[in-house]
């Protein structure tokens, strides 16, 4: 049954005039008359009486009018529901996130999605930048948040935030007593870094070559958790953003010194897979990441007592005099 023809019956009953409906629809009266006649044949009953003033419903027409209106109303409700389902983003989105920003971003992102987009199912993957690039390339993940160091950038990258890099050491370690440390001083530090090849390692190697120093990579750890734990226990130093060790700074397990001369930075970027088109749900997740990184990755304030300690040059010099010795290289797998 053509619902448009049922709507014509309602329109004629309400207007009471074939000419008025003809004008409103922009359709010739003769065409409307043929359509009504066709309906009357199909129904095997007369729908309207023709009068000198227009048209009125017959008893048969009045009897079926409530059912016609109910059908039309149900049709509108169905269309509204379909539109609502199309307009509400839904489905699974695979998100690969740089390990160092998971702590700052994952919680608030999941919270926003659960609150505002409950139909989106977020699948989180975590890894270093090299792994995320591979997952984006082969379509294993839809959206990626990863780090670029120095001048390393892809034309498809969308920069989200740029943060300074810091030398991170256990609380009270000599090289992180002062607020800043020159890059050339890192030659004396036993470092805990990701295994090569890695964007951070490549940038540090290039900077070391330019400044004529040799970095002492004492421990290679392809796990941010392992890196943080080794450093917090006094097993060496690492180089990260403040955001990557925010919890350890606040719990006073580690201290940090900003690397200067040269200043080293990490740019966090948003990338999407070219393996398949982005869904509306994926675009929503990407938009939320852009919004949340403006606040979630702001700088981390040191505990109050660290500020007081940094203001004591005599104590700082005394501690820093106990320089750390190089240790043989180990590798954590």
C-alpha cells in the first residue's frame, strides 16, 4: 500500500477541498481525482462525497480514518528511529595509543565516550611508536596516538601537543637535583631506553653525535613500565616527558631535570589508518582526542618539597658531586 496515497486521504479530509490540496501539492486536480478513484476501487468502497463546497468523508471513509492515521504515525516513528540510529555513532573503534600518554589520556577518553557516545565500543591497544605505525599501515587499528621526536614527521601526522623532554631519575639522584641539565652532561648517566630502532633513540644518537658525546645505554627496555620501575629503583636514568612519569613525580618516586642546550622535544601526533575509510565513530574518537589533549597533557607540577630542595644550591652541589658510574649494558626483553 502506498503511504503517500493514504496521506492524500488525510489531506483531503482535513482541507475539505480538492482544489486546496491540488494547490498545496502542486498537482493537477485531475491527477488527484484519478488517485482517489483508484483507492476507492482498491478499497471497494467510496471514500468521499463530492459537494458544491468540496469533499467530505463517507461513513466508510470515517470508519477507516483512525487506522490510516495510525499507519502514518507509525511510519513517522519508524523514520525517526532510523534517523536516530544513523545519527548516533556506534560500532567498534580500535585505538592504538603511545604507552607514555595512556596514563594521562585513556581514562578521560573512555569516560567521555561512555557518557556521550555509549554505542561506541572502544578497543585500546598500547605500544611504542614503531608498533603503532605498523598497526595503522596494516589496518589493525583505526586511530593512533604516537610520538615524533625532533624533525621526524609524516605528512599524514596531525600534531596534538609538543612537550619538553626531561632526564628522569630516582628521587635524590645526582643528575636530577637541578631544574635543568645540559645535554652534554648525559654522557655520564647510565640510561634506560627503548631498544633500537626507536624514534627517541634515533634523535638522541644524532644529538650525541653533534655534541661529541657517547651515550651509555645501560638497559634496553621495550616496556615503559619496566623503564619507570628500573629508574625509580635507582637502576639508572631515562628520558621522557613529565606526563609519562606524572604518577611517579607526584608519589615522589622520581625527580626530573629539563634537558637544555639543546632543548629536546616530543611531538604527540594523531594518525588514522589508510587501510579502510573512517567510520563516524572513528571520527568522533579522533575529535575527542584532539579536544582532550589540550588539557590532559598539560605540564605536571612537582611536589612542594622538590621546589624547596631545588632552592638549596649548597645541598644540590653536594649531592651532584657523587657522580654515577657507568654500568655494563643489560637488556630486558
